[in-house]
C-alpha cells in the first residue's frame, strides 16, 4: 500500500479557501488519472479538479458543504491499489446489502424465526423486503453523490423539490438523470411507483396475508393509503445553504453593510435606439452574431465613466485611498442555473458594438454552461445587471463590491410621450444606478445617468461621446 495525500490546490490568485460542492468519487472507488475528482467553489469561480494519478480512494476527509483552506489534505489515495483493488471493492459491496437496519428489524419482528433453524430460515421470508429496501438504500446513499449524472437545471429542480437525485433512476446515457426522469419520480410514475407496486405483487399469493385481510379488512384497506402518504410531497423541505447561493449571500451582505447605497432612476425614450438596432441586427445574424441592446448600453456607460471617473473606482480601505481606474472592464450579471455569476468584458472602450456583442454572446453561453474561466470573473471596474428580458418596471441593484456603482437595465415597453406637442406611442425604458455614497455625491450620480440617457436617446451621440 502506498498512500498519497491530496491537498486542495491554489485555484486562483488571492483564493485562500474553497467550499466542497460535490465529490465525484467515493471511498473504495478505483480511479484513473484525469478523472473528475471533486468540485470546488471559491469566491472567484467553480472548478472541477481531476485525479492526479491512478489508484483507489482510501479516505475522504471532508463532506460536501465544508469550507477548506488551500493546501489542506482533503483525501488520501492508495496508488498501489489500481486494478487489484477492484475485486476487493466489488466483493465488499454485496456484503453491505444485508446490513441495513430495516432487514434485521423486520426479521426480529417475526415470531417464527425463534427456532434453532432461524439463521437459515430468516433470509427466506425477509428476502423480498430486502430486495426492495437494499436498492433503495443504495440509491439514496450520500456516499457517492458524484456518480449522479444530471444537468444543472435538473439538479436545481431537485434541490427545490427536496429530492436526492441519487434516488431517481436515470434513462439517459450512462444513467444520466433527465428532467423527465425527475418529474416522473416526483409524480409517482417513476421509481416511486415501481417500489410501491412490489408489495402488491407479493401480497396476492401469500396465504398468511390473505388470512390477515379477512381477519382485519380495515388494516388491509389502509395499506394503499399509507403508500399514497409516503409518495405525497412534504409541506417543507430543507436545502443545504452552500455553493454559489452562499457566496452570493456573503457578497451581497458585505456590499450592503459596507457601501452606503443610494439609487437614481431615470426613464428614457429609446425609440431611435430600437430603430437602429432593428436595422442592423439582421445584417449580422448570418454571421451568428446576435445584436442586443446591451452593447449600445455598455458603450454609453463608458462615455459616462470617462466624464465621471469616480464611478469607475474602488476604495482601498487598507491605505484609505480611492483607486481611480483608467480602463473600463464591465461586469455583466448573468442568470444561471447555479445562481448569479458576473463575468467581465475587458477593455470595452477599445471594442466596437459588434465585437462586444460577439464576446457577450460567447461569454454568457460559457457562463451558463459552467465553463467560464477564473480570469474572466476578475478585474471588473463597473457592473451592469440586465433584467429587461424578465420584466419589472425598475429595481435598486446592489453594488458589486468593491466597485462603487452598478447600473440596472430594465424592459423596453410602449408608453405615451409628448413629441412636438403631440402625444405619441414611444419605446420607453428605465435605468437605475446604485452608487456608493461614501465615494460619489448624488449630483454626480444624476449627471452620470443623464449622460447615458443622452447617448441612448440619440444613438448618434455614441459615436461622439464614446
């Protein structure tokens, strides 16, 4: 036996600790080099770490949800196990089947096995129950969470419903659990129905049970009601507060209790912007580029930040200095199945509308797929959160600390406006900017938003201002 300790590696610059989101292996597993090992979440990104060498998992020292300092030993691997350990692991697993507590309790509750032949006779009446119970226990076992294959959206739905995905049979490739599998499980048409049906099939040919039904019909009729209750959803469920959701909570709490927020809201007549965007979007669709309103807004934000640089800054509390940034890296809050992630478009001032649109499209796709790189989540100087495609009139966004401002972008809708003395239907939207009042005065916040308004209401000014 040759045991090697696996230490949590330094995942990125300035990262001191990581949270274990999920293990991809379990103790006793035979693993190969480059196999998925453990998923780690930091305040920068979520990454999957692979196994560094072949062997057998000898020990796992932390559970999912634990926060572990960098360089801490999180697992031990026996590098001399390899293929030779596989039979041992497989021979160990069948031995575990008769050990669950339900089987002995069921056998002990039977009066017949009190005879001397009880050790041989006990498994026979208990075996139908063990066959049902043992797979259920094995499926629900938390010891191998990493082996469950499912898309992020399916995992999120399972968390919301309080379902352990390990208990859901998968119909996809390699046993992958699809959203249809999960829904079938929830409504009882999947595994829940097959398990519930098994007692019914064994009940018919059993004379003892038939006699019991005749003697106590109320008890027999009550059994299906018990099954129905077991498969009905609980009134409450508990989901571990960890991973991305916990990191978001920590960041939002720090921002609200550190930066002194104030918010300015302005409405914009963006009829001309809508016309300009509609005129050019079809031209680039053939190239696979989707022109949205966001690149125009980002260029207008850069124009505003040039005029009001204190909004493109951060406060270095250790030196009591305001750091003014002469570069414009805009973070774009992105809604994903794993929570709100803010990837960064670097050097927006140097890029065209089309370049920004192409980069936004590619970066947003990788962020939603969980493939964004740590470097793409760093270095932001100002953030934009866009809820326009979801709805809502306007909101007061929370600053992405340690930045000092964030812009909220909201839906474009038809509204009456007075134009040239006449009431006309125009395309209107709201923008809201939240600012750290410790760094920026309210008047400058209003002026900043007014400049953005001028650029977006008359898109030609984007050429001049930005």
